[in-house]
C-alpha cells in the first residue's frame, strides 16, 4: 500500500533535546520574475526514538500524527 505521507530529506542541525532532532530542509526555487535560483531553508522538529542522529547527518523524515506542540515528523532513516 502506498501512503500519502510527505517524505523529505534534510540535514540535522541540533540534537540537544531528548528523542527530538531539528532537521533543516533547503528548498531551491526559481524567482518568479527574475528566474534566479533562490535558496530558502526551513526547519522541522522530528522524532528520533533511538537517538541515533548526530549533527550534520543527512536524514529522511516522514510526516506523522502530532507528537507534541511543534513535532509532526519522524526520522525514517539516516542517509549518511
């Protein structure tokens, strides 16, 4: 079965919380008028049950039910 949950890849920027990591996703979009590529970064809080992630890791996160006030993502795998 195919799930309709969003999946994104980003870099871990903070592991200072228990079972939670901050993942920064970098979006690249062309400017609507000037067509120059503009980088925009957005941060998400993700659940890391085993606390295996370290700062600088590339991880894949998946959308999930609300786990806390701001945490709505969970770490699926550590890419590198």
